[in-house]
C-alpha cells in the first residue's frame, strides 16, 4: 500500500517511527512547523528549529528512503506575543529558498485571540508575497467552529486562491464550511481527540473525496504515525476499492502538494 503522510511532526518522533512508516508504504512525508512542547524564548531558537526542518530532518528521513518536506511559520500556540512573533517571522524568508520548503504553515488560530488573528493575517501576506501555498491549523474542540469561521473570513479578506490552501483538523461540524468555500480540507486521525478512523470515513462519505486528505499529525502527545494506514485498512473493511483508497491516501495529497514549487515525487 502506498501513501503520503501530508502532516507529521517527525522532530518529535524516533527513528523507529521512520522505519515503521517506510515499511508501511510511506512514499513522502511533509512536516509543518509546530510547537516544540514548550514556548521558545528566542528568535535564535526558531532559527535552529528551521535549520532542523530544512537540514537535519530531511537527512534523517533519507536514511529510510522517505523524501521529507516542510512548511515554515510560527505556530499559533506561540503567536499570542505578537511582538515576538513578528521578530520570528522576519527570519522566515531566509529559509524559503531551501529545496524541501513547501510553503507557509501550519498557521491559524489556537484560542481565537486578536493577536493570533493578526499574526495569521501577516503570515498570509508572506505567502502571497512569495506566491506560496498555505497549510492552516484550526483550533481544537469547542473553539473549532468559531475559529474555522474566523479563518475563512480572514482568507476571504486576503483574497487568497482557495485551491492553494489546505485547512487542517476538520471535523463533522467544520468540513462543510471549508469545502463549500473551495478550500482543501485535512482530517487528522488521533487516538484521543480529533477524528477516529471510523469518523474520518463517515466524513468522506458525507462530504465527498475530491479535495480532502487525511493525516496522522503525529507529535509529542498521544498520536500514531501509522494512523493513515490504519484508516486505509478500515476503508478496506468497508469494501472501498483499492482505487478509491489510493485516491484518498495518495492521489489527493499528491494533487495538492504538486501546487508547491519544490514538491517532487521520488
């Protein structure tokens, strides 16, 4: 079974995880910039992190035959201090010419504050200036609907091309808003929150399979780097054809990622 992992935070995972996803058929992995499990205290900390995403992690993935791509930003969890966030954002252009950089992400909202929204809008401006695709994080649990609608309003105001934006972590109550507005949607498969495999397949059956992908978003917390493969097996149990499964876990992310100038399949 071949698949693409479009959202995995491998800096938080072990080399055993790389070996596991390689054996399961992962052909490409994409890693959005993320929270480190703690709030970083300096711009230099982010500089080193962006080096990790663009230099060290691709080399680690290559040992297992997996091309590694990344997205760059300051994550919404660290965007509340707008002054600090803007200092960090000043160094992002220094890394945008790295060969594994796909675009700007994962930007978005965490607690739906004014400062987070301002930094989100400024990230959109960087993406537009450099003509790059965008990957967006939507808030968790009870804030997801409100945050998703705020994000959609900001995207409309920024006049970005919806076909080059993927809005991630959608669930049953937000997928329709995202897809109806012409954006791509991502479903995150988590053991304890976000979507289970069964829920994700129900969303596919409700909203269609044309501009949607699924990902593990494996990170520091309880998460599963093999979540996409396990969901594909659940689809097989529901009698989905091999072609339909391949469309969701390989062809769909491939179609979106090919909008990124640096993306190339092995």
